[in-house]
């Protein structure tokens, strides 16, 4: 056990910092805590042009996914270097991309399960030239994802897809979608699911934007009516989709803890600022509460690193199962506390009262995205209880 | 930062685990309630590890996590986590005998308020194992240290909820004129931090014991024809409890690493560690009793031995709230 990084990591960080100092777009100075919300109502501005350019710049310099080879936007870094990279970005509150499905879910899934032709889609997904969305959830299949009903019937050299997805983030701007479909309705539900790559401009697809709790555009409903998908767009084997969902969810969780922890740290730091501005930083109760949030955030950071150390040594890292649930739940409590610190003004959302007004209400709203999407906190607790602690299924 | 254990550390932890499972079973902790001498054979085993008192904090913490798991009674913690580091800091001649396990000691700092902070009071409180160790190091208001035979001071036990750790009020008036050695106040701050980090690690062990007992019971106890651990209310309680234990484990190890590196973060990290450990200890104590139902409420069941150790430790060297308040002072200086 030791604290400091080795000389290789230090040199790596220096190189990264030099790149960031030169290239980070000024727009980040405004502070981006969350991507995936536009200002308009149709969702077309979710991924601004400057952010697309930034992602392409990262890719071209080998800084998009440092662990990947250069042709995929990386530089063949070690796991530890990747961690250094994620921490440095997060500490600057700079995000790589405004649309995570492509680089975060599609790319690793295609590299693991796709055929050679499908793997050719990876560079554009990572560079952000193609925007992807993920069609998993349906009106009747949320936490119980395996209950999905969107049907795909094989007809010669194509599938015919009918059904509906919902809460599909980025659907309004995406060119392609990872659609999970039912290809065999007569077997147990986990065994009849397949994954298709679908072009969003295929006839028969209709996207209806849905606004988030905050009123801003975010996700969408996606309807499929007799949509024809070439058979070569099947990823993995027929009826092998469930295995891929497990893979993509794992990819989603693996690196996310760093961002979760850094966002939580930043929230706690901001709480100190709010307490000072609201004249409450000498209030003993406030001080204790803020220190408690700090304790939670920094012990979670340590837990993430501990898990990472076993992961990097090739062991399993049950620690990471806790991270999503814990950072999202504590983040929610901390953002609610930011409102509470403002007393009667906690619920004010009035742009005429300055840029800060309503900021904490927005954080609070956004915090629910983290406790619901990608496996709700309740589902995370089930997973911890059953897979980490080995308790019997109910 | 690397949390990976070296091969030597894995061996140290495994040795400690096996030794304590064998030499410190629940029956010993139970017998210690009425007869503290039953801990003597345990010390004769543990003394082989007294050298940890002057090694890396990370190694000491790995070891005391296991003594906490076993709620081990006796002078090990006082000697290795308090006394030896203090002797090392003042370059005292007794150190080698202590590290060899040939003699034992404890440290007296707190005054009437029970806080481990420099003060000019002669009656010291919450001095662990003061009647059964050979030496007591008394620290005065200017961080001067007097190392005296324990027989030279009068002690009176302060009984607490925890039978496995014995505290004493020590009247040091009789030794106020003994020769004193100066300790740099900054060194005192580091020693205090080290003691708190070690206690946090010990509490992580106790928390894990309580959690393990609850988890095992949840898997074996049948109600409504199924193991109670299949009920979601129990599953979610255990998931949250294990999070508290895991978080505290990482925080305590991190604090030990910052101490070994003499890193600027170390004081914050120690407050975080003791607070996280306090949260884990009290939470696992409560959850464990609740999950055991009626059997957990009995004197005959061993659970309360560890519950008592957990609660007793929460109140020693600063409660969770006290550590939060000190942490706030570092985060938001007035
Ligand atoms: C901001 C945001 C973005 C999203 N983006 C996408 C996307 O891009 N693509 C996509 O496919 N989906 C997306 N989702 C959908 C998300 O994955 C689902 O909302 C999530 O899986 C929960 O499903 P549900 O909404 O149907 O809730 P339900 O599954 O109906 O859950 C309702 C409540 O019941 C609880 N519950 C359900 N099952 C259990 C159980 N077994 N034990 C205990 N409690 C249980 C849940 O925790 C929750 O509190 C997004 C959601 C949000 C909020």
C-alpha cells in the first residue's frame, strides 16, 4: 500500500496537462456538470458544435480513450494511467464528450462482441462523428429489462422490427441506435433477446422528444413500425443479446466511478461556498453536516481506488458495485442540502436574480437521473445483496 | 495511490487472522468480562508482533483490524498504537524492549473532558489498560513526556459498556516531579493522528465481525419457509451496511497511507477515517442485532461482545461528531 504514483504516471500526467492547458475549450469555464440536456425543447442542441470539435481533438491527439490504440483515439495506456487521466479531467471539470453512449457503451461492446465489419464503426463512435443512442428501456421493461417486447422477425436477409423504446437519450440527434429486440418469444425471457444496429433514418422510425423533469429536452420515445434492418446488423449471435447487455452495463459502470466521485467532491466543495455566501459557514450544525458530506465523498474516493487496485491486479473488484449507488444517493442528499442552505431562497429559480439562482434545484433534479438510470439504486442494492454478499434471490 | 497489499502484508494479515481466531475466540472475550487475567496467554502470543509499534502505520493497521475483529482484550493496542510510537518520538531507551515484546505500556493524555488533547490536569482519563501494563507515559500541557512505572500512580477503573477494553482514571500527581522529555507539539499531533488511524482500523475489524455474523445469520435463519436473507428489507439493510463497512475500510487504509507518506492530507484523512469507522461500527452493531431478532437480544449470544466493543470504540479518541467538527475546522477555517 502506498500513496504516491510512480515516475511513469507523473510524466504521463505532465504530458496530459500540457495538452489540456493548450486545448481545453473556453466554454468549459462556465462549468459543465452534466451533459445530455439542451436548452431548447426538441433536443437538437444537446451536443453543441464546440463539444463535437473538442471530442474530435481529443481523438486526433490520442486522448479520447487513452487505453485504446491510436487508431481508436488512444495511446495504449496502462490502467493506472487511465485512472490518472480520468482524475485529471474530472478535477478540471472537463468532460470528454457530450454523448457517452458511443464511446462508453457502443465502442467497447462492438470491440468485444461485434464482427470485423461492425468493429469498423468504432472509430467514428469514439471520435463522436457518429452519435449513438441506446434502445433498451420500453414502457413495460425498465428495471426488468429482459421483459422487453420490441419484436424483430427474420425475413430473408433482413429483420422486420416493430415496437417502442422509451427514455432513449440522444435519440433526437443520433444517427445510429443499439436496439435490443425480442427475436424468440417462445423461450425464457433472457434467452430470446438480440441486439441490432439500426440507422435512425431508416423508414418507419419515429422519434418523439420527451422533456426532462427540468423542462429541458433530454430523452425521447422511439417508435418502430415495420422497420427493415439488414441481417448483417445483428451484433453477436441470434438470441445472444442478454450477454451483451450485461457486458455493456459493466462497461458503463467500470470507469464511471471516477466521474461519480469527482462530481461528488466538486458538489461538496461548492457547498462550502454556498454556506459562506449565505452567511452560514459558522453555524455549528452546518459545519458538521458539510464535514459529513466530505467524509462520505472522500471515503468513497478511497473505496473506488481500493477497488481499482484489485482490478488492476487482475482480481474482481466488488467495491465498484457500491460506487454508483453511493455516489448518486449522496450526491442527491448534498444537492438538496445546497438548497436548504439558502433558506427561503432555496426554491427560487429566477434568472433575474443572477446566474446562480436555481442552480441547486437543477443539481437536485439531475441527481435523480443518477439514482434511476443505468440500474436504479434499489436494483443496485439487489445486485450487491445477491452477487456480492451471496444472499438468496427472493 | 495503490491499495494493493505486498506479499508480506498478505502474510501478516493472514497470520494475524489465524492467530486471533485460535487464541481469541468469543469464549475468551466473554471470560474476560469477570477475569482480565484470561487475556495473559493471548498477550504472550501477540507480543511477537509488538515491533509493529514502530513500523509503517499501514502494517500496524492491517494487524489491529484483526484484533478488532476478535475484540481482543489486553495491552496490545495500548502498547503498539500508543506507547511505542511515543517512545520512538522521544527516542526513549525503553523502545527496544517494547518492540521486542518484553514490556508493555500505555499513554495518559486526556483530562476531565475525555478529549485526547494537551492539558495541564493531573488526573488523566480514559487511559487504556493502565493497571496491567508495566509503564505509563504521561503527557503534560506542553507536550512533555514522563515515562513512569505504572505502579507509581494510582488508578481507578472507569467501567464502560465494553468489557473487552478497560479504561482507567490515573492520578499522576505523585509523578509530576519525574524527569520529563520534550516532545515537539507537531510530533504530538502526528502521534495522535496515528493512534486515531489505528483505532479506526481496529473498528473496521469489529464492524466486519458484526456484519459477517449478520450476513451468516441471514443466510441460515428460515422464516416463512425461506431464509430471511431472501427478503428485500433484509437484503437492502445488509447492502447499505456492507457499504458502510467497505467505505470505512478504504478510508482507514487511506489514512494510514497518508501518515506513512507524511502527506499534507493526513489530518483530514484521519478525521474521515475515524468518522467513517464510527459510522460503520454503530451501524453494523445496530443492523446486526436487528437482523438476529430475539436471539441477538440475549446475554448468551456472542453478538453483544462485539456490539460493546464497537460502541466503546466509537466513544474513544473522539466520537464521529467530534471528528466531523474537527474536519469542518480544517475545511472551513474560521
Ligand atoms: C435521465 C435518464 C436517461 C435515460 N436514458 C436511457 C437511454 O438512453 N436508453 C435506455 O434504454 N434507457 C434510458 N433510461 C431509462 C432507465 O434505464 C430506466 O428508467 C431504469 O432502468 C428504470 O426503469 P423504469 O423507469 O421503467 O422504472 P421501473 O423499473 O418501473 O422502476 C420503478 C421503481 O421501482 C423500483 N423497482 C423496480 N424493480 C425493483 C426490484 N426488483 N426491487 C426493488 N425495487 C424495484 C425502481 O428502483 C424504481 O424505484 C434513462 C432514464 C433516465 C432517468
